[in-house]
C-alpha cells in the first residue's frame, strides 16, 4: 500500500497570497497591541488575495481601530519571499496593487463581540466544520508522508542555491506494510523553477536537486527510491509564480492540512487569512490540539476530531472523535471526555494558543504544525489518561 502527500514552498503563488494576507493581519495586531488591545477590542479580519501576472488584488473585510499601509505591507511581503525581479516571475517593487478591503459587516461583527452579541460572549465568526488529526507515525504525531514532504520543502527554501527560484512544490510517496506502518519512501517528486541566470553550462541541476531531497529524507530513501524532477523537462523562473499561475488565498488548504493523508480530511476554509474569532482559523488548531493529545496519551494511535460551529455561538454545536478502531475506549466516551477537558470557544482557543500574537501569523503560512506552537503541545495527555481511568 502506498500513500502520497503533497507540499508547497512558501514561494508558490498560492502561499504568497496566504502570506500577504497573514502579514497584513500580523501588522494590524501589532498596531492594535500598542493601543492596549484585549480580546474584547481585538480586530476582526477576513482577507482574500489574488495574484496575477504583475499585479495583486487584496480584498475582504476588516474591523479595526488603527491604520495599516496595506500596499507597503504587501510589497514588503513579496520582496521578503525573493520576488524582486520579473526574471523570477514577480517583482514586488513594480507590481500593481489594488486595495479592495471594506469594513466588516455589522451583522457579523455583532456576533463576535461580547459587548454586542446576542449571547454576551465572543461567538464563532462563521459557521463551519473543522478537523484535527494526529497519528503515531512520527515524533510530531503527524503522518510520515506529511512530515517528509514538508522537510523537503523547507530544505529547498533554505538551501541558498540561487539556481532554485522561490516557486516550487513536491510529493513524497511512502510504502506501508499490511499493518499500516511505514516502510520506505518509494517515489519523490520535486518541481522547482530554475533561475537560469545562475546556472553554469556544466551544472547538473537534477542531481543537485536529488541530493538535496534525499539528504533531508534521510533513512527513509534507498537505492530503489525513484526521483522525478521537473517532469515536463523545463521550468524557467521567468515563467513561475504569478507569471504562469495565479495565486489565491486558501487554495493549498489540503497541502497545509496534513498533505492529503487519508483520514486527515480538511474542513472549513482558509486558515491563515482570518483573525482567530473565525473558527476556520482557531478551531483548526483546537481540533489538532485535542487529536494530538489523545494520541500522545496512548488512548489511540490515530485520531480525528471534528468541531462544528454556528455563527455567533461560542461553543461547538457538536464534537466528534474518530479513532479509526485504534482507540482503547469507545469513541463516544472519548468525545465526552474531550468536551469536558477542552475549551473550544473562540475566547478559550485565542487565549490558550496566543492567537493575538502577530508573530504567529507571520509563521503559519509556512507550516501550521511542526513548530513550537501552543497547539502542538501535549500537555493535556495526562489529564486525558486520568479521565479515561475514571471512566473504566
């Protein structure tokens, strides 16, 4: 049995769009903090970004007390990702910028403020269904395919080899045994735009890429592992990023949320372009936190947690736990324990995960997991184990 996960570099146009939106929210949070922001005065943001050839449109809805130079933030983001010349597909200095941001709808705003809302608490910024996932394949309690493909993306982002332009994506395929345990990497696909201004005639680009990929995949590859690089045969940097493929916020959600691993389904909408009262953002982290702690506690080896919300209502409409027949207790009983121990209200998740911290927004477009985020901690594992013992 073989399973594949897909990953993207932060220079992929869809992730560039995500990063533009996240960095604008980060800057708004920074400025709001200077005014003594708390959870009741926090800004509410939902941004969408579209990148075309040589231009960018940023739109959406924002409720805030401060002013942020959107165009300046946008250009700085694009330049920071290495897009400073049309030769690499996009130039942050000269690109056109269109600002279509409007104030947040008062009908939405009223449901997400404790002083105005019907229930006098911060309600969910929208309805939706979010999922979190964990399994015991890796120390990170994530699917091996997802971990490996993301390690490969980070390696190509940080290699400092100028022949590899910012835009790129890849896939890693792992062979699993009959018990569902990973055995080896069978196939690796890496596509990366090539900046031919930095390539000597004798340069063996594919061999360089293969060595970089296999070095970061380490003991999981062997002499039989297949490697594909730029399968069309050519990918020039001048025809990369939005010069060749538009970028849109949220379009790489499957890659960001577990890489398409079976059972780890995505839900809701884009994560990184929304302020955290919107549960598309915060509940993705809350559900992952619960699932990871369940696996860390030893109550299951694989777990998915579903959270469903109604707009303006703080608590989830439902909580569903699925351990894929690996649980040490019935899923129904585990769902009851999770509801008891975890605070899945927007306020609870914002405070536990420090989601009014602009620096978090600067990081999450690159990776939602596999970092020192609060939702990646396993500090609830012992409490879960204790509650499970009480249930016996």
